C-alpha cells in the first residue's frame, strides 16, 4: 500500500515588497494553522517516509514546519519545481515518479492543482483544499508508477483550521 498526504501550503502574506509570487512568505495565522495540521497527522500516527515540496517559499516553509514536528531532517526534503503552479497531470507525473521505497509521502503545494489532484485521485468533487488543509489518500499498490486517477481512497481530511471543510 502507498499513502499520499497532500498538504496545501499554510496561509501566506501578500507582501508588496516581493518581486514574484514564488517569494511570498507565511502569514502569522499560517504558522498556527499548519501546527494544528501537523498535530492532526501526528495524532493519527501518519508519519512521512519522504517529503516533497514546491520550491515556493510559502510551501517550503510549510514543509519545514511539518518536518520539524516529525523529526524529519530538513536536508532530506525534496524540492520539486514541477509542483509549483502545477496542473493535475503534472502533479500525477510527480506522484508516479516518487521513490518506490517510500510508503508514505507528504506532498506540499498549491491550489488549484492540489484540489484537482485530490478530486482526480479519489473521484469526488472537493471545491477547495484550504490553506494548511490535508488529504490522506491510500492506494492498493506497491508501486507509485501504478497510481492512477480514481484509484485512491481518501481516508482522512483535515481543514487546517478550527472548523471543517
């Protein structure tokens, strides 16, 4: 079995002083929200074998916070530029190319791609994965390259806030 934990980056600031979208930082609320999401995952005993993230500052910062909560070494986090501004097909390619040794992978990225990926993998229509939101999807396969659309089973969802979806 393979397990994909999809995490949308925490709430970010819309600073006027950054030149590009990729440079946006986390807002103070984002730090609190992602801590709650990490605690949710830890409480469910969902631990990462591998962490993959978009190189955007807000996504990488989110991944670092979660990695720290799990004692996952920051130098083991894989930055993947294909996750930034990705389409559902690009994200599927990233998933299918994951290291076969990893059973549970945490993937940090952005909307709308992550919401579309959840919908495509699980065959339902989530309107929006909120910032710091988490979806845990399991696949009845031993190889990431066999993961395909509508073959996943969403076993956990968490909004990353004090409420539901």
